[in-house]
C-alpha cells in the first residue's frame, strides 16, 4: 500500500461496508472481508468513531483561518461566512444526540410555569387540572379520569352510542404545557403547548369529529365505518385509523404530517380532498387556500412527542418560536439579521431553557440573554 | 461541485473549495493524529498547520488521490517528529523508532479514517429511513428488531438495506467519482 492508494481504497471499502450491512446473512464471517469493514461494522464501533470526532470542529477551524485572512473585510462578508458555518454546524450536534433519542426520554405531561391546563365541561364550567394530580370528574353518567397529565374518558358501550346528544368538552393546554387525551373511542390525542381540543364526551352518529387549535399528535383507533375528522382552522382532515400530526401554529400554513396509514385533507371552503401518504407533509396555505403535498423528514414534525426538539435546517426564527411556546417565554431580537440563519440538531425538551440556549450558542455563536420572561437574541 | 471542480478550487485557493476541504478532512485528520499521538490538543495544531499550507502556499494536486495522500502523509510526518521530540526529551531508547518502521500501519490507520469520513457523508445523504436502518444495523440491531422499532415489515427493512447499498455503490463507482460533500446540504449555501 502507498499513501496514494488511500482515497481509492477508502471508496472501495465504503462500498464493501454498505454491502456487508445490507446482507441478510448477518453475523457470518467471510474470509475475504476487509479488516476495516469487519471492525467498523462491529456494533457501535462506527458510532463511537463518529462520537470521538465530534470534538473536532472543522467549521470553527475554517472560520479561524478565514477570519485571519479577511481581517480587513469584516461586515457583510463575515455575515455570509457565519451563516454558512451555521448551516453546517448542525450535523455533529445531530449525531451526538441521536442516540439519546433512541434511549427514549420519558414524557413528562403537565405544565411548566404558572399557567394551568383547563378543562371546560359541557355546561361551560371550567376545571383546572393540576399537572400531576389525580382527579375524578363526573359528566352526566360519564366518568372522566385525570392522572399525571392524562385525561381519559371511559370507553363507549356499543349499544348506547348513537343515541346520546352531543356534549362537548374542551381542553386548553397553555404555553409550556403538554397533555394527553384518551377519547371514548380509544383514540389518543397528545396535545402540544399552547393548544386546545374540543371533542364530544362520546361519539354519536356516523362520524367522529374533533376540533383543534394549535398542535397535536393523533393516534386514531381504527374504525372503517365511522370516519374520524379533525377540524383545524379552515381545514378538515379525514382519517379511518392512523397516526399523524396537525399543527396550526404556523403563521402562513396549517400543516399535517402522516406517519402511517393514509388521510385526506380538504379546506372547508372546497370539496376537493387531497390524499396524503406516509412520509408526506400536507400544507394548507392560509393566503391562497390551496393545499400542497410534499415529501419530508417526518421526524422533524413528530419528534416533539418523544420529548425532543428536532430541527432540520430550520431558521432561527422558527426554532425560537417553538422554544418560546414550550418555555412560555417571549423572544426579542436585537436585530433581524440572525432570524434567517439555518440550524439543525436535536435538543431535549425537558431540559432547562438555559441549557438549551447554551447548546445553541455553542454551535452557532449566537448569544442569548434571559431577562425575566424574555429571551433576548443578540 | 464534483471531484474535479473541488481539486481545481483547492488549487486556486477558492474559499468554497477550502471550506469543503475542512468539512471533509479536518475531523478525520484530527482523529488520525490523535490516534498516532494519543493527544487531541496537539492533533488540532498539526492538522490546522497542514491545512493552512494548502491554503497559503503554492502546493497543488492533480486529483483527490494526490490530495488525500499529501494530507495524511504530511500529518503523519508531523506526528512522527512530535513523537521523536517527546522521546528525546524523555531520553527513552525503546520508543524512538516507534512510528518510522510502521508506515504501513499508519497508512492502514489513515485508510480507516477516510472510510469513516466517506461512510458518514454518504449516510447523511441517504433517505431518512434508509439512513436509520443502516444506523441501527451499525448499532448491532437485527433486521427483526429494526422492523419492530420502525414499525415496518422485515422485508421492507431488507429492501431498504439493499437500496441503500445500491445507492452507495453507485455513488462510489470509480468511473463516476462523485464527490460527496456537495450533497450533504443540497441547497447552495455559498451564494
């Protein structure tokens, strides 16, 4: 071997490595396997190597040299350089944290901060649901159980359904909160911060219909005969049994992302239903009333319910919007310049906001100050 | 930017190409020197010094091969001289020829680092599920476990694995010589 062979051999070995990983007869040794392939495909070795490299920041090193070279031309050029560095920096962060995602962060339902989750009963009465308390409520003949941030309605008996008049409850989850609703048909709705859901105590008739403002993850119990509708702002999503995310927090669009099954989305003003497949995002544009569908990295839209923020090439403004809802803090920008910077990475949702911001600062260089209930972006 | 454009950019000291130079080589060279010397602080100094040479001197390269060879060889020699100094400082006799006789082993180690870099880069451009499946496989999970973790069928895991392999094979096809870095972030962030 010569130094000159490294590049060629590396390319060839990568292909061998992919080959080995894709084979079905895992575990069986083949004599002609390259030692490197064997090593790197040994469980966790590759991961360990990547982790070990995490401390070497090529972007920072590049930036240092660039800064020396360009000392005289600051201003605009520097802003451009910074933004491209920011774009690149998310990758290592993502890898560093991704294993922790696999480890499953336990979900903490309830609220951080002073605000309360409110349940409005069918008669208009409002009950504050303590974040972690256990509570039993009675609505007509229906028992409602609240426990550790989960509100559960007793399942419907087949004979009684269809005759009941529509009695609705509404759950309000404030900023900084997160709550889970188990509906009478067995469907589960996981409400994100700053969201509300209106739903019947029991589903009657030939459809199941709920109303959402904000963001929620739905796991709809299968029932081919009785479709489930989510009405969110000007949009209606029709499902039969599937899991998906609906978000009306966007200024410009209402978004639906599908993980499995299939759903139809239509604007209330139109009769045309758009079909959405797993892995797709359907976006209702508030301005022109159109629904557009495209392929996306679904985890970006659903990671929140696993206790993680996952940002993939998101702008700082979007990211801060999500953090402000979750931590119930106001975001103030010293200048607009940073808003459009892109960033990728995993952050833990239950971490203290200071820790989260420190992580962002570490990889982007953007500094934050916290004054009372405000995050000031420098 | 393909391999040719990249090499041309490096030769012309174009910032965009130099940025890619850092993306592709910085962490792997550092990791490499760290392994040779068992010291991460010095590793960064050595690598930075070597990369700045590419930037500030007239050195040019005919192709990727030449560039990889030059970089690894340079940091290897720098590491050896650091080691020599250390040894003479400590007045040890035994370790003095430690790395000189082991150029072969040092090359194999360099190859390993390059494989990690290329594999990591290609992983990052695979479609999400294929990437996850390869990642889980690298963690030692079996097809069966992966299928249940992702709630898909075992057959679909196998199919995705095969697709990932196809993709990787095509991209490293020696005739095409795709240069991967361009595709990690598909949008042009440099304009």
